[in-house]
């Protein structure tokens, strides 16, 4: 029998799939989850999809007593508990900072003083990068790309060099300089830095996984900040026209939740000598307009054409997709779920979700920031 692990936020989208993955590999799993928002079951009851072999502790990650209780007897911690969503973080500043930053601080303090050794695997986010990496025709890389409002106002969507040369997006590696354009991104970067600092001080092995656009079943469709593919699919299934910002050629990296949780397990199992950061994506990029077409085919909604609005939102990024070379080489990570297969599974699940009927018009626009962690 493998060891005992704790998953904070383990009743959520990625956490519940991770529980299944770890149980399949012989681990004992304990979950600490506030069950807020109460989308997991009536009145915040135990989620139906949480395996009965999972020990569930209802509690807030900011509650030191609850965290200490949850840590007891465990050998590793997956820290997934967090508020998610770029846009929401810009007006719920205190809540995001409290849950993400302070919650991580409470967990780290408890781990520092708890008996026994534990490894920490932290769920981070592609949001820390801002724009992805670009290069020019001379092969020079650009890590500090920003688009100005004046450029967007005239519909010039692509980032350019100082010579007004259009830059080419390339896969973003872990060594790209962070560009923190939202409270959410700042909180994820702070989580990383706190974990690395405390891990080094107290000899806690730390692995941070920077998830790209994770999609799959069990996403909270009643939440406007759910994964973009689930929200978009819900709109199509309700016969509504998807609305896409800019020209739809923005590139993203969509990775199945099944691949994401495999990466989590591999991060737990590696024998590491130092703290490490890994991108977790599919290793492929796809435009927003192309992913809408594929969803339309899977859902048999070919007659519903997306609306290319030509509108923009200040702060949206143009392109960002993952270089997963380090995860391949060190973790042995290899994505196995093709996008079309993953979309078909998502569509099948959506057909049985009552929540689909509750997704409002205001919630259904694509969030091109694409955050699901």
C-alpha cells in the first residue's frame, strides 16, 4: 500500500479527479475542502462523485486547527484550494488574497511545525506568465511583451517589436520572466514563492505545477469562472451563439484533467533533490476559433456559428501555450488524451448536467484568460 496524502480543495474539479487517480495507485486519500461555493451537493453535502474511500474533512484552509487535523498522519500534500478566475480577482481582491495567499501561509506554517516529513505539490497557473514567449525574424526571444490599448482600439491584435515587426508566438518555458497582470496571477506567484522559501528553510520538498487550460468533467457550470470549454459547450447546447473577442486567432493550450492529475501523481513519485517548477499542458496550441469549431462538431451544432465580435478587453493576453519539455524529461509526463477525445467526454457529461440550464447569458462569454486553477 502506498502512503497517505492530503488534498486541499480535493472536492473540486481537479481535486476529485486527483483523488480517483491516487486511489487507483494504492494511496490513502484525505480531502480538506470548505465545500464553498456549494455546487458539489445539496446544502454543501459530500459530492456524489467523491469516492467513498476518500476521507473528507469539511474545513477552510485558512483555519489552522482544521489544517493541523488534516495533516496528521499524511506523507504528502497537494495544495489545490484556491479562488480561481482572473476577472473576478480584480474586484474580489480581499477574498482572493485571503484564500490564496493567507490560506497557503496557514498551510505552510502547519507543515513547518508538524511531526514527520511531507512533500508539497502546489497547483500553480499559466497566469503567472501573462503573455507567452515570442520571437522575431532574427530569432531573438521576447519575454516582456505587452499590448497597448491604443493598438487594440484599431484592431491590431498581434504583438509587435519596437520596429513594428509582428512577433511569432513560441512555446513558453518555465524560465520565462513572470508578468503579473491580475490579483489572481499575483496570488499564484506568491503561493509559489512562499512555498519555495519555506520549503528551503524547513527542508520540505516542493514541486509547483503551472497548469495551462485544464478542461473536463465535474467543472462547476453554475460558476461564471468555470473552464472556458465547459461554459462554451453549455452555450452551444442551449442553442446560443458563442461570442469570441478579437478575431478568434488567439492561441491557447487545452489539457485534459486526466493528463493533469497524472502529472500530479508523477510529481509525487519523483525522487527530487531540489524544488522544481513544471508546465503542465498538452504540448500543443490551438486557436480559440478552431476549438469552437471542434466543439460544434462534437456537439452536432454545426449550424451555430460563433460571433467574432472584434471587441477587446484590456489585460487579455494574445497567445500562451506550454513548453512541456521539462515535465517530459524529469517527471516522465506524456499527455495521452487527444483534444477531440476529451471534448467528446466533456460533451457526454454535459448532456446529463442540470446545471447546463442555469448558465446565464452573462456567464457564457469566453474568458480568454482561460484560467481553471
